[in-house]
C-alpha cells in the first residue's frame, strides 16, 4: 500500500517460502529483499515505488508470482501487478451512494463484457440511462475480479481485489458506480469467495494452507476458513467485502454459493463478514446470498446476517426450460422443468410466509419497512 511520502509498503503471507523478494518490474527488475515477520508474513518498504509501479514477488530466488491482493493486474494474473492510489478517483457530491428501501429493488443482472459491443466499464456506464428508463432500480454486477484470459463469466476470478483489466482500470469501475448513483441506480456486486479459478492462482506455491484438501468442492479444495493458524485466509475474504463497499462505494454484495464455504460454526463467517463490511461502508449495505440448501435463519430476522437469498431452484428450473443445457446440476431439472418451476415457486412462497409468521418481517430493517403477511 502507499505509505505517504515513504514510497510503498509491500506485504505477502507466504508461510511456505524460505525467502521472498520484491521485484520492481517497471524499474529494470530491481530487487528488494523482504523481511520475514511473524506468522508467515514478509514485508518491505520501497522508497522508489509510486502509484503505477509494476511489481512481482519472487519466491526463494526462483518463481515470480503476482500479488493476490493487488488492486490491479494490468495484463492479467500471469504478469506483474500494479500499485494503485485508492484516493485517485474524485467522488463528486451525489455519486457516492444510492439509498433505496429494499422493497423498491428491481434488479438487472449485468455482465460488463456482453452489455455493450465494447465490453468495458466506460461503455457500460454510457448506457445506464436505458436501464433507468426501463424501470430498473438496482444493478447486480456479475463478478469483475481478475481472471485468466479476456473472456469470462466472472466466476473464475483469481485476483479478488483487482477489477478485470479486460473491462478497464479501477477508476473506470468507480466511474461506472458513480454514474449509476447519479441515475438513482443501486449497484450490487456479485462476489465469489468459495473457490479460485482454475488458472492464474499461485497461492498453492507459497501458501498451501490457504486450502483444506479434506473439503473438496466442484472447483477444487475449499478455502480453509476454520484453522486458527490460518487467519490470513479468513481475513482475505472478509477484508475483500469491506474493500468493495468502502473503496468502490458499491451498495451491497451478492455472495456466490456460500454453501461451499466450509467454516467453523463457532465463528460464523457470514455473520462476521456482514458486520465488518457494513462497518467499513459506514452506511447500510444490502447483502444477498446464494445457498444450495438455504437456512431461513440467514435472512429471516433483523439479527440475521443477510437481507435476501437467491433461489437456485427457481433459476435452474427456468434455465433448463428455456435453454438446451443439461449438464451438471441442470441434469436433474431436465425431465419436467415447468413442473419443477411451479413446485419451486410454491415452496419459496411457503417458506417466505413461514418466515413472516415467525419473525413478522424479512430483511434487515435499514432497507425498508416491515413486511406483513
């Protein structure tokens, strides 16, 4: 991070590395030896680094890897990371937030790469008036975390803190959010914390304990969010949620496949994440989840950590009914998708009414009035 007039402070958690060096790629691959501190951390301050400096980390005088928490990866995850000044974007009055009651949310799910022919943050921002005129009040922005390659749905991110370079620079994403707010559009960012993409993630090289090999997921080993000695992995996720809400002024988050997050029941991750993220935002923040087997307690009372849940059953039924896709989890919906959709809608309504009867409202209070049956 930028360290005032003292250059840039670099830190990396690399518990399996014997030594670590900063390699300043934009200065002829100049090397700075990093000092090992407590609990597997290495750090150094480089007085010559500035915003725009591009850098690697070199493990044991051998492999070079990007920064897993870089704010920008200008040429993707296989190339040097770039130092970014988080204060470089000037938020104007009226652009920093959009507050609406939750009951007014009309969502449009937006993929930056396909929303316009250009497929960039800047091009998308220039077309947001159409959504406002359509009656949309909230954009669910599909994941933008840096992934390998130039085309991606967003669910294979490996640079969780870096907006995809295929779409533009960090300030371009902030300008997109600012423009949406001017138009009265809330922006909810889709984030994926249950796995990394299959290419471009180097954490196994120097922090294998980031993962729990005993807990497989469809995308590889789960993140180890339970070990007390592995707090950096847990902090990596929680601080990322804080980062998007505080630095980019997103109005909320949609957490993908949280049922694949293996966590310690004594320290519920969703509860800690929602509290910390809202504190970092300094304002109400909408948090929705996708959960394969939804526990109503996650969304059904004012003390619950989340405001809403994505219904997989409804989504998969609709997707199977209107497309030819039958692979993976769509296979079980192939025989009678319309009947499955009807059952899903009935079950969701029954579950919703039960929540109302039990708790007299749904969702966190800052987002709207009490909803009564």
